[in-house]
């Protein structure tokens, strides 16, 4: 294993500054990602009513759910180039408003063709959001504290699924209100917040530490010099311009590995309501509250696991163990679905815990490998190519469900994707510096927001 010098303890000024930065930045970015994840995944609940109304097969749903990621992948890198040029405030506002418009427009879907078109446009509108936030966090937090911060950000995924599930389930019961179906209300009510947040964001977000008037002069100077020193140290290792980030072999490798992880994330997320619905004769509201359980437990585990990753500094082990854990959970759930609903839900919970806890330590590795414009390009490419797994997995699961009439084969496919990715990640990253960073035991990572 690569040996690295331990990170020096943070001064009292450093601790105070980072505490203030966390309290200022993290609530907003978590809220933004919460809404993003809600708008891309609420189709899983809307399907419960929409499918019969517009005549979707399981495979057609899987294709439409996944086609979001084709639009996302095509515009991801150009979008992140725009963010790097114009700044996070303006660019994130543009992303939020456009995706909010298309998320709301989903209520107009009246057949397969329109379903595909608007899902594609929604993905294109949201392109660049996740890597923009990921890059944004690298401007504000030193590497030794970054996985805990990423873990807090990633918490928005399971929390969005947990809270969004019962809300979406109850909105489906608005059938007939103002002449609209319940699934149409899901899209309308859950799409509008993105537009409102897009209007607000430019007024509350700060692009870089040197622009942070809400920090005291000495705090602003400490943070700016600390981040500039870290940037300079990483730039010594090679070329870090935008094009270099796209051509870097590490970018290609992490893109391929992230593809496998994303297959698990969206293969499970976009089909979870359907799987739970098949466990018993539940109405939409009951499905929502049952789906809440695995995601709520996963959210608690993500926070614990991310802090542990920062404390030990070993990103590789934490990411690989989580993916292996998720594979076991999905495999167990697949075989138990026809036998025991309660045990199947236990294994689905284990799968959710593993999938979401793997994201932060995994993404910390490419984030640590690149810097500057190369980081903006590299992280965009990792997210762009990796998120094609969000197209492949739901479509394959839909095809398998149509072919077999059950969810077992689809869950087995997802488990295989995660198991292979776990082994491949370990073999590739176990001896790389970005996989084993300096332990941050002395840093104040456990402090609350």
C-alpha cells in the first residue's frame, strides 16, 4: 500500500473556518441535490399510475427511465466547461431552471414517444450538475476532509428517495384533482422547486473562497492560501488543463469503474417501487412508506461510512467493501422475493446501504487525482460515461422482467455488475495515492453542520 505522510493537525483558525464553510455551503448543495435526485427518480413512482394510462411495457419504461442518461452524457462535458468558465453560481442557476421546466413538463406525457423525448431533454438540462457541485467542493475543502463532505452531499440521494417515496405515493392519490391524474401531480409539484431554487441560488452561493465576504479577513486568507497551496502541490505532478483531464488514463479508468457502480444505483432506484409493489397488495401510499425504510437506514450508514473513510484515509477499501455488500444484498433480495417478503426487504436495505455508501469514497479518488481545469473535465467525463450505467441498467432490468415475469433476474444482473466493479476497483486503485490519502484523524470531520 502506498505510504503517505500524515496530514498536519488543523490550527484553531482552520477548524473555525472550515466549520463556518460547512454551515454556509453544505445545506444549499444538499438541498439542490435532493431536488435533482427527486426529479430524476420520481418516474419510478409515477410509473405505478402512468404505465396503464399511456400504455408502457416494462421494457419501454426501462428505456424511457434510462434515456435520461443519454441526454445527460452527451452534454455533461460541455456543461462543465461552461461552469468552469462562467462560475458555479450562474451556471448552476441555468441548470436548475432548465431541468425544472422539463421535470414539470413530464406531466404532459401521453405516449412512449413523448416519454422518451422529455426524459432525454430532462437529462440534457441537468447535465453537468453533479460534477459541477463535486468540483465546487474541491475549491472549498482540503483533500483530508473531502470524503466526509462528499458523504454529506451524497446523503441527499438516499434522503431524497426516503422522503420522496411517501410524498410521491400520496401525490398519486390526487387522481382526478383539476382533471389531472395523480402521476401528473407528482411531476408538477416535484418539478417546480428546481425552478424556484434556480432563481435563488445566484444570490446565496459564492464562487470561490477569495470571494467569501461572509468569512472574516483572516479566515478568508487562511482558506485561500490553503487551497492554493494544495492546488500548486498537485499541479507539480503534470499537465492539468481541461483537455488533459479528458485524456488522462485515470479519467478513462474511473469512468469505466463508475459505470458499474451507477448500474447498481439506478437499477435499484428506478425499480424499487415496482419491486415493493410486487411484494404484496399495497396501495401507492403504503408503497411509499415501505420504500422509505431502506433509504432512511442507508442515509445513516452513509454518514458513518464517509467519516470512517476520512479517518482511515483508505478510499479503496471503503468503496470496494460497500459495492460487495450491495451485491450480496441484491442477490439475496432476488432469491428471497418469491419466498419471504420481510427478508427480501432486509436484503434490499443492505443493498441500499452498500450502494450509497460506496459513492463518496469512490468519487474522492478521481477528485484527488486531478486538479484545476483538468479536474472539471475529468470529473465531468467520469460522471458522463459512468452515468451511461443509468441507461443500461434500468433498460436491461426491464427487458429481463418482461422476459421472465419477475424481478429476480434483474437483481442478479445488478449484483453481478457491482461484484465485478468491486473487484476491478480494488485491483486498479489499491496502490494509487488517490486511493489512500493522508489520514485526517486530527481534522474536525465529526463536527455537525
